[in-house]
């Protein structure tokens, strides 16, 4: 414990010393949105002051200690002499600034439900409705509904659906960013240290190769009937002609990592981590990441991949290196599937 001259946390948030946790949370969010560094005209210094004040006052035990040691003596700049613990790291707060996003778990779950369930269903429903009037829409819908051997029309239809879903997903993220008046940096679209990223990426990739082998073997033992070697099958890996493999490459390797890293690591993970801590945020967001892949053995290894990608995000403060690792993983998976 050290003695520091710090601003009065209650006055920073604009609340009374008897304020409830709900009042403190609302005051923080209201002010943080206005001065967030990713917002045009944001105030980084003010934002850090708000974050420091909220970190202390939102934690009951830390707030009690603050109240106990806070003196009523202030100087002309409204500064009080307060005993505070040196940079307390509670609830797994390794990325405390990274997790100071203005949205919460509710918004994160809404985005997940819409991007992975709502928007794809909406695309199919609209295509079915428009198919009665527009030849292009009918061709698109017929391609999506086709269940026979892969044709060029069905492949293109599936590819167009991937693009529509991705654009709509990013559009939904943009809607929330505009609502909270922050930029794309808030979801991890930031610059990063290249050499640090390369070192971490190599370590994480090796850890993933070892970890996924152990995890799949463990699950196979614990769950009777679990097939760790079940082949992942979808429209872009089944009977795709050699001359059309480029479509599969973009549909599976390039596009998904961009939208998935933005949504899961950039939007969902920080929201959960802010509420429940780094570990709980990583685990819960990775469970959703695994669930989104809708195949048992794939869900297991994507859960582990999600955990490691969360680690990379905390260390590098950017989703770009995670996108690169995600693309590498998807490329190797695609090559393994098409080689069989």
C-alpha cells in the first residue's frame, strides 16, 4: 500500500460517496463514451482517470479500503491524499484498458445471435421471397437449396452468402460502434509490434498443435462415441473442381477470420472480460466460438484456438495477428481436407 496524491474518484465520476454500484456504473459509461480515445476528439487522459476511478469504486472491497483511507483534505486542484494499492489486478485484469469498452455482455450476445443465426436465416428468407420475382434471386436461392453433387451455381451461391453474411456482420459491428461513438480501434483494429507478434504467433501455433492433440485425445476418452477424426464437410470442401478452389480459399481462409476475430476477440471477449474477468471472458467467448462451428470435434479444437487467440489479443492489443493465425489454421485445415 502506498500514499499517492490522486484525484477524488467520486468527483471524477460525478457521484456522491453514497452512490450505488448501479449509479457508479452508469456514470462511468456515460462519461467514458464521451471521452473514449478511439472517438474523434477523445481525451485519453480523462479516459484513464475515469477508468482508474471506476476500477476502484466498482470493486466493493477496494472501494471500502478507499473510503477508509480517503481524507477530506483537498488542495486547490481538488486533489486528495489517498492510500491506494499499487495497480491492483483484480478479476484477471491483465488487459484492463483493453476491456474498457462501452458495450456489455448483453450487446455481445445480441451480436453473436444475429451474426451466426439471425442474419443467415434472414438472407435465406429474403432470397426465397424475392425468388418469385427476380431471376437472379431465384438462381441464388436454388443454389443454396440444392442438395445434390456440387455445381458451379451452388458453389457461387454459397460464396455469395458468405460475403453477404460477413458484410452484414461487420455492418452490425459498425452500428454498435456508431451507437457508442467509438472507432474500429475499439474492436482491435489497431497497429501492433510486428516482431513481438511473430514471436507470440509462433509460440501460440506450437502450443495449439500440441494442445489440440492432447485435448481431442482427452475428450475421446471422456465422451464415448466422440470422433476426433471426423472430416469437416461443407459446400467449399465437397466435390469442388480444381479450377474453383480459389473460391473455397476466399470463402474458408480469407473471409471468416476477418469477421470472426472482429466479433469474437474484438467485440465479445472484451465485453465478457470486463464483466467477469480475463479468464472467464476468454472461456465464455471461446465456448461461443466453438459452438458457432456446429461440429463436435471442430468445436473442441476451435475452443482451444479461441483461448489462444484471446491470449494473443491481450498481449498484442490487436486482432490483426489473430486474423493471420486464424487464416493459417484454416488454410492448413483446407489443405488437409482436400488432400483426402
